[in-house]
């Protein structure tokens, strides 16, 4: 029987879209050019709303990763942390997450073909391995450089300044149950616990000439933690900046996950947004209302995009970064509210005005200013 959907790209988001569509009674084929389990440079932290989609899809990764309670920001002796208002995040090796998704997709009746690149699409047809498969919908889940997007004639995303992300694992036990984001003038280093004896470090920077060992040297607290720890994977890099797409639905084609635009890896939201979009897409296709998906996509991405822009502009100037950090330390509730807004559990209206005023006061207090600051 011809599938209703051919999902091009069997990464986490493509598999989630396929499972969500199967749950709604659709026949689905997933095609990926690589053999599983597929690895990819990633910080490997799934935010709570992403964990909740995994659970909805019947994936309960207990014992396969490390739960984390919230986020900690740190720079040069200053640090602030906040716990999530609901649920927990999950640090998990990419290959382990991929295998869990594949196993569950198989159980739900998703057909999968691995090691077969899709070479062309036309209205209601997908070409792979010299064959042509007919379907009602082609789903482009083929990642940041999506060819489905190009073949479908959908406008390329507008790109923000490009940053790269390098990721490497180290044999060192997690030292915190928070995901840590360390800041400096070169970028950010994100620390995610992924097992009881392994930690994932990803470094996000515009300085493409630097390699992982040189980048780690730039973050003294992390360097100290990693002293004597052996790397347990090769360092791998990828582009990690934001890109925005206006339209993610075309004639018989819809895009999802990174193929439909990206948020800077600093947000730690790429997987969670893609997983949420996967469910919204399956709902819209099952109802035969693709416009609903277009609207949901815009809604799901709005806040993380704003937060990414905010964090990156604050991150650019050391004096501003440190003032914000001091403000957050003095009013740590504000950091908790920001995290709640970022993950979609709170809105700007929930922020207590007294704490906000205290945060602003501390930011502009004379003794918060660094040497050389005006004020
Ligand atoms: C350095 C870095 C750190 C990150 N950290 C985090 C983090 O901590 N948390 C988080 O949530 N997100 C993070 N992200 C983002 C996250 O990795 C992505 O958002 C996520 O991988 C997107 O998944 P996807 O399924 O859309 O795409 P992908 O994982 O890229 O999957 C696309 C799939 O399509 C296949 N494909 C491509 N072309 C074809 C073709 N022609 N035919 C068949 N198959 C094809 C590929 O083989 C691949 O398997 C990070 C990203 C980077 C770069």
C-alpha cells in the first residue's frame, strides 16, 4: 500500500513525526541516507517539554540518560541557577536517543529504510535508490541543509551570523544536576551530564579556527573539572546559529525540525522544538488542515527565537554580561521566570514586578560596573 507520508530524514524529529502520524492512523515510510544509530554534533540536553513529547510517544528513557533539574549560568566566579518550574530535562547520548526512537517507531508500525538517500521529489512522489514511491505528503525532516526545502521551492531561511558548535564527550562523572552554560568573550561552553560516568561538553563560538583542546583552555572552570579525564569520543563540529523560515508548508510538502529553520544551540531547544512541531504536523495532516501546522510552527518558535537573540546580544559584551549576571544573582527568581518563559511554562505577565525592579537596580548599581564602564 502507498504510504500517506514519506518522511525524508530519520533523525529524532523525522522519527517523532512518523510515530505521531502512525498514532493518528496514517501509513508512514521513513527514509534516511545514513545507517543507524546516527550520531550528530549536539549538546545532548533535551528540555522538559521535549521529554514530555517523548513520553507521549511512548518513550520512557529512564536509565538511558541523566535527568537535569534546571540551568546554571556561570562566568569567572559568578554563577546563578534556576530549576525548571515543571518536569525535568534529560541528558542523553545522541546515538542512545536515536536507538530508542527507532525501537519505538518499529513497535508502532512505521516502515523505515536506512542507507538510502532521497535524490528527488515531485508532486506526490519521492525518488530513492532508482525507485519512485507515491505518497500524499512528503515531509522534509532532512536537517539544516534540507534539500527537500530547495526541491519544493520553499524560500531558504534567512540566516543570522553563523556560529559553530563543537562537541566532545569526556569520561568524567557529572558534577551537577544542572546543565551548565559557561560564558566568556569567545562564546559559551555547555556542560550536559549524559551518564553516571560521562559528560558532554559543547562549545559554541564564532571562532572557527580554534579546535576543541584550545577552546576548553578558554574556560578555566571546565578545564579544571576535566583534568585527567580521557575524551570518550572524537570532537565533532557543525553550524549552530539561528535561521528563520517564513513558510514551512508547500504543495504536498511540509518541513519539520532543523529543515524548517533553526534556533541557536545556546537555547538547548532544537530537539524539543522539533519534537513539538512533529506532533503539531501530524495533527494538521490528520485533519487535512496544513495551515494549522504553519501557525503552530510560528507559535512554537517565537519565544526561543526571542530568547536566543536576547542571550546572544547580552553575551557579546563582557561588562553587560556581568551586570546581567549580578542582577540575576541578586534576584534569582528572575532567572527562574526567564527559564519558565523560555520553556513555555510561564509568560511575561507572571514576572513579579518587585523582583524585576530589584534586578534592574542591581544591574545598574555603581558597584556592579566593571573597570572601564561608564557610569
Ligand atoms: C553544537 C550543537 C549543539 C546542540 N545542542 C543541542 C542541545 O543541547 N539540545 C537540543 O535540543 N538541541 C541541540 N542542538 C540542535 C539539535 O541537534 C537539532 O535541532 C536536531 O538535531 C534536529 O533534528 P532533526 O531530526 O531535525 O535533524 P537531523 O538530526 O539533522 O536529522 C536529519 C536527517 O536527515 C537525513 N537526510 C538528510 N538528507 C537526506 C536525504 N537526501 N535523503 C535521506 N536522508 C537525508 C540525515 O542523514 C539525518 O539523519 C545542537 C546543535 C548543535 C549543532
